[in-house]
């Protein structure tokens, strides 16, 4: 028999009544009733209530013992009476009468209590992350993460995928986020890079003749933190398949996600078959390529309405004539809303950096009309034209934004969600997946005004190679796709470019000559020259998947040891300075900022 426990703290029930047991764990809570002390003993598996009588010689010792002390209890399982049953825990029908206990690990005064989910500052939570992880919600999230990863592995193997590990020390990439660089002692003045993703390696695996690869892959990117993005490192389900088209990748992911999200959440999946939305349609209808389809509201292009002679709203008319756009959102059946509702939305839009949202509400008296700040500028016929475009109804309010295309897309994508939340139109108890497809191969860099890749540079362009419009690269679309759930991008993927000559041409359009491509991607280019199969893949983020399943809004809540917003590990005090000896061995000199 194990000297620490016969059972864990989550498994005792009425079947164990009258049994003598050993339990080990942490003192989660303690309640002193004078003649009796009740403690909740906690381990990874659950809670068991234990009780000690005043006549027990260790009564006073237990009374003085600090919460979160690790103890071993010897005792007897006793059935609780009907009035004291705790239906909130698995062990709620029994308790353990303590015969004796031993302290296995003492505990100092706690900087944060473990038995509550009360919020504390990020600094103290991360400094004492080992205590934070004991808290019920966070602890359950981390266990959920483990189960999710295990489930994914099993399902991928069922679908014929083999798990392989790719290098952690590799070469720097010119695309994507900043690399984390690692100096080489054996090669002075040269550096490895931690992989932003196993992109090139997984393509090389396909070239090597392996048909279906996956990996729970660590990725490293020197990016700023966000609520849905960890600074420094994250994990993704990296997969690649040979002899596939876009739809084959979609089938694998949809099959996996439907099983995964059904197993680990009570939320419903909105669509059995995930909708496919082109990038152009997503930007027009939702203002973003990460649309939340739980939100029924759409955005409509109404610029031409403001060119009509019977529309007298000159501010917008003048802007449209200069090449700007006007787009609209319908707030359904809001005519009875107080003025404060509309003022608050207008104020909110200004807080987002916009100039505000113009609006009116449709009315039907003797004729169709509009009330509100800009209602008087529209004739009945112009309102009918708006209704024809938007499907708006009498008593609906129409909000307008005018400006350059990107500004309008940005504010209305936010306004769409804001209005829907205000009107309680979003069902928060469901998952709504969609694919965003037909991404443009290139875009214009707003700062440099030069052409750059809009997505993955290794993607295959759409259409026959001989018919690609290299003179107008912004017209080239790629077999690139994202999968989105509830407004969160879970992954990007693509059918890969496996034709070296085509790759040179595509990189040349983005400003990389043949020598630059050979220097940065020599391994890839060389491999593709020795018989490369058509292949494609995707890499859903594990962290974001678990965030959704745990119904958390911050990635910190599902990450074992996250960094803070400044990419610092407060617990391990990383990053840290290193000794002069270490720097000398690496041939490095640290230049301190003034």
C-alpha cells in the first residue's frame, strides 16, 4: 500500500463507507466549530471533507495549521446525514473522521488565497503562478488543456497522421514576426532562430515522402502580447498532407473540430458544415476577416446612394466624390429606444478613434421618412433605395460611417459587435465556425507603398500558372485560408507552392531577387527541385482552442506559465542578465542603453 494515500480526494463515496483510508493533499479550507474542526482536503482530483473531534490529541495542532499546508490523514469514511450532503462535489455524501495526521509540507503565509477565484493583479498572479495554478478555475483549465491535446493526438492518429518532431534551433526567416535569436558558440557571429512555425520543415517532410504529418508544435515569435496571444511562445496543431486540395484540408479540420468541441463543451456548434466566405465578402459584410457569425448583423455598401441628387447630406456627398466610401449597419426595431442608446453608440465610436456614426430611424406615416440627426437630408425615394440595398424595415435604425475603405471597415466591424451586444442579439452559448478563403496573394504596405505578401509566402496562387497576371499582382488570389470561430482566428493555412520556378517569380514581385530567395530558403528551394508532391496544411492554435472551450477571454487563464505583457516571466525572472564569461564564450558584447 502506498504510504501517502489509499484513495485520492475526489473518489470516495458511499461504497467506501466504514473503510479506513489514507488521504494526502492540501488544506483548502478550515472551519472551526469549537468541538469540531472541518477541513476540505484538496488534491488534483477533488475535495474531501475531513473532521477532527476535540478529544483527538492532535486537535490543537490541526487548529494551528496554516491553509495550503500539505498533510496526510489517516481516518475512516463516514456517511453524512441528509442535511449535510454537499451536492456540489463528487465526495459530498461522505466525510472522513480523522484518526491522525502528518504534515508533509509546511506553508508560509499566503500572498494570494487559493480557495477563491477572486481576481488579483497580473503581477502577483504570475509571480506566484504555482499558487495561482492551485485555484480551482485555473487548475481545471490546465487539466482541460491536457485532455484536449491528448484527444487531438488520438484523433489525428485515427485519421492516418504520423507525429514527427521538427528542429527548435533553425535559421532566421525574413517573413512574419520578429525572430528570437540564439547565438552559436561553435560558429561565432552567427545565430540560430527559434522557429516561428515549423513551416519549411513540414513541407520538407512531404517532399521526403511522408504523406500525413502532425505535431503539437511550440512556436516562438517576438510579438507584443494581446488577450488572445501570448508574448514569446505558443503551441499549435501543425499538420501537412500530400496530394491534397483545399477541400481535403477542410474536411480533416471540420471532422476534428466537431468532435473536439462537442466532447469538451456543452455549447452547440451552429453549422454542421462550416460556411466558406471569401476574403472580399468578409471585409464587405463584416469589416474583418475574423467575423463572429453568432452576430446576425451585416454591413452594406451604400456609397452610390449619396451620389443621388435627392440626398442633401453634403458632408458625406463631398467625401464620396473624393473617392471615400459609405457603409451602413441596421439596428433592427430600435425606434422605441431612448435617445441615450443612440448617443452612447455615437460616443463609443468616437472613443474608438472614429468621427462618430451618423444615423436615422425609418418611419412610415403618410409617406416613408426618417427621424434622427441626418434624417431630414433624405427623400422618400432615397430611403426606398437604402431599403432595397439593406433590407431595412420601418422602425429600424441605420448607422452610417464614411471615410477611406480601411477606416470604415475597422469602425463598422467593431460597431457591428457593439450594437449586437447592446441589443442582445448574440448567442454566447454556441460555436460558430467559418472558413475565410480566396485571400489576395499580395497587398500594398501602407508605410513603404511597396507590394508584399498578404499571407503565407509559400502559398500556391489560384489558376493555371501560364495565365497568372504577373503584371497586376494585386489581382492574384491564393489558395490560402483561415478558420475562424466566434470572431477568433484559430488558424491560417494554405495549399503550398511546390514549383521552384513559380516561387522565384512570386518572391520577385515582393522584392526578393533569386539570390535573396536562395539565401533565405536554400533548403526549401533545393528540396522542391527533387520531385515535390502537391501538398497543403494548416496549424490551429492550441491556446485559442482551449480558450474557447474553457470560455475564457484571456490566454493567460489556460497557459501553465505565461509571461506578462512585457514578455517577462516574473516567477523565474526571465529574461535575465548573463555573466561576462558566457558573453565572451559567445563572442557577444552587450551595449547598454543610456
